[in-house]
């Protein structure tokens, strides 16, 4: 990992206009991604993890979605301001994505070769023959046995884990600067999950690709990421280096989240900690800390104003009134 | 791992349970009938008051086992005894009476509640059905009281009884499903992945609810999950399933501290632990390949093609589930012949 910042997201706001009101799915998210870094975004369903990452490559369905504000600076250009034509040259080439469900992200009517060659020919100066060779190489790297035969098969002939390998091979075939992996292993079994994470870790380390890993599993980020952002109700409530965040979490939500996961290595008859209440509805959320109704340390101030992010040094920052001075 | 070790009385006794689903014939004319061998010879006992965790990967037959126990599928073979009474041979009418003592909680809190019924009606439905058949006596007023009691007990306000499922969150819906399962005061509850669809913070709430209810009502659970840490937290004993059989079964603490079957070892080493220090230093056993399809009977150990400790006989002979240490059974030739 270098110090060079490759992607800078600043004050990103993505809103959805619905009949019930404005859903502020992402509301003021900022983070930096450095070259070669693996950044984890954790949070529960509806916290805005996926919307953040779809916003980065400007793929929010509009309407009802709208990027209401913020900047996404990728190697000096703001991706939210450039024309779609230029964006297309970046998507799948410089920034590529893998999704949760490997079945719906492959076209069931087309052979794997067709789908992979299409991507490679579009972005690289190769003819079809060379592109297919490249695709076979990538499949081999992603751990698909007999890739020269498998490449001419259809997606249904692959198992879930194998399909996810194809997605990884495809996503990395253009040597992207950034790989966005949105819950890449959530649909897979643990033994297959271990295989897939191993491949993502190995291949991106070889090529120096930066990774944004979105997941709800604290176990997965603990083993994969250099830095972690914790999201709650559309905001990043805490961000920090992995070791520090697990050892000394500052935000009451992060603390609660870590404590509420049952752990294999710490078996005891003790009762599991649980955060009370439900995650908030993000429709017409007032400008308070969204976590205060569930927080044990809530103060009067928490109900009135959202705390600004407080830098604790060493890349650790938290948005909580316990650490931020009221102005 | 809960402390309660359960009594000595066996509540559920499952022997050589088999569930084969027919999937049509091979070839055009009078071909051989093909089957999916979802569960192929499963033995276990659950003592009163304990929780047996059933863990394994997708398609290993966990849910099919629970459904075959509940007689939602009539098993192809084997025996299921609840409090000594055989269920597999019961006629439909007698089965209903027997099931009063055995209720289910399902994985998907969206699909398992009727969207056109209020939460109160959903919870009282078992009481209404059994009253109509004359198997229990509940007056209308009793029923209303019991619904309110149950709702408060599982952590829902009784003022929500006229609301419909779509007005509740996933965690709240799961609470409705649990209240419904408790309505007839069963001894055994079959929980089929009841926390898999829930977020971490809600999952912890529901797991604690299951434990509290067990303490309060002396319930016995068959608890299915694919998350090993969840299973360890909730279970007294754990059975690890692979491709339709039980590979290993033992006390929960024993299984996690000393897994014997190579598959259990791989499964435990693959499960991520939310601690970066441990994750960095751990040696993982990364299995090659996928779980094979259960569409044909294989000679030999079902795990042999992915096993890194396989021997010659693993390909031709099937290891039986036998005790390797007191209370710790394993189906593997490494431990017995």
C-alpha cells in the first residue's frame, strides 16, 4: 500500500425520491482510497454500502435516484461531472465491479468466452484471438480448472463458487486500478468463501489493485482489509485502520456491532451482547445522530445535531458527540 | 455454548433417516428412476431441554432433515420417534395431534407469514386449528389473552396485534414466527435457519430470545444454521452434515476445541473470525472443489474427493458414524475401521 490517493470521495449524497418522501440512502460520505489498499465498508442492510459504491461509478438508476452532492475524484477527474462516454471508458476498465449474486451478473444466454472477450476487446488493443487467450489466462489465475475447455461453456454449467471466479477473472482482465467487490462471498458457503477471498487477496496483491470490499461480515473485513469504514443510516460513523478499529472501537455502534457477533474463538456460556431496537428508517431523517435511540451513551445533544467527524490521528476518525466538542 | 446439558430423557430419536426425492427418469423409454439423495441415513437423538445444532453447507440436507422429522416430507426410510412414539407410520389425523408437541420456525420471515393475516391472527392460528379439531380447549377470550402474553414475551407490543406482516421489520417478523411456534406450548421446536436472514445486531437479539425462552419454558431445539459461531453459541451438542450424512456429532465445546473429521476441521478453519490479529496468523485449510451433487449414490466416503487425508479405502467403503471418544462420534476411517 502506498500513500498515493487514487480515489477521493467527498461529501457524497445520494437521495432516492419515493412516494413516502426522500430516502437519504447516502448522506455525506467521505473517504480516501490509496493505491494498493484494501478498504472495507461494513454495515447492516440499508446502511448505504452498495449505494455508495454504485454512486462512485455513477450507476444509480435515475429516477428515482439522484446524486445530490459531493465529489468522486479518480486520478484527478471528478467522475460525477464527466460525460457518460468518458465514464464508460473507465467502468469495467479502470474501475471494475464484482457483485453478490454471480448468477444474475452473468448473461445466461452467452458463453463465458463471449462475455469475457467483449470486455477485453472493448478496453484493450487486442484482437479477438488474443483477447480469448488473455481470458483463458485470467480464468487460470482465478483457479478454474481446464480453462481452455470451460471458457466455451455457459454460466449454468458453473457452480456458484466457479461463477464468482469467472466474475473475478473478468473484473481483473483489464488490470483495473480499483476493484469494487460488493458482498462477493455472501451467497457462498464458508469453504467456498475462503477460496474466493484467497483469490481476491492473491490477485490484487500481485497487480497492486486497490480494493473496496463491501460486506456485512466483520470476520471477512478483519482478514482482508487495511482500513475499515463502518456505515450506519447512510453515513460513515467510524473509519480507521483494521487493527485499531477492532482493538479500540470508538463509536458506540462499532463497539456494539463487534460485541454482538458470536465468536468461535471465544466460546463461553456468556450471554451475547445485543444492540436494542431497530435500524432507523432513512426517510426524512432529522439532522440528529441516527444511532441515538439505540445508544446507551446518548446525550441530549445527540437528538439535535449530527456530530462532525473527529480525527483521532493515525487515520482513525469518528462521528460521535462523545469525542467531538460542541461548537 | 449454553450450560444446560439437557436431561436424560430422549425427546427425539431419529434412526437411519432417508429422504430421496424422485427427479424423473433417465432415457426416453422405461429408463431408470433417478433420485436426489438429499438425506441418506441420518441418526441422532435429542435429549429433553438441550439444543442440537445442525450445521453444514448449502445442499447438505439440513433443512430436509428438519422437514422429514416434522413429517412435512414423508421420509423414504428410517424412523422418527418423538417421546417414544413413531411418527413415520402415523396417519394424517394422528400426525396432527403428535405435531402439537413439535413446531417450526422458518428462515425467511417474509415468506413464512401470510401477508393477508394480522400478526394476532397468525399467532392464534395454531390454537384455532387445534381447537376446531377438538385437540385443545381455548375460548375466544383465552386465545386473545394468550396472543397478548406471547407477543409481550417475544418482545412485541400487544398493540401491534392488528398490524399486518409488511408493517414489521425482519427481526420483528421473526418474533411473530417464534410466538406462533410457542402458541401450543410444544416441547420441541425445529428452527430452520431462523437468524440467517437477519442483520448482526438483530441476530444477537433473536439468539438471546431463543436462549431465554429455552430457560423459561424448558424448550428443546433442533437448531439449523450455516454459521458455525451462531451454532456454537446456541447449541449444547452439534452435528455436522455433509452430502446427506452426519460427518461428526459431539458436545459443542468438544467439537470446536477438538474437531476430528477433516471436513469439520476445514469448515472451522474457513470460518472468518472478527479479529484481525487472529486472522493474520491463522493457517487455513482451503478445500479444493465444490460439494458434489447428491444426484447419485457414491461408494465410499462422501467427502473423499475433497479430503486431504484420504486413504485408499475411503473411495470404496463408507465409514459409519461411530464413537471415537466418549460422547464424540465421527464417520471417518482415521479414527476407526
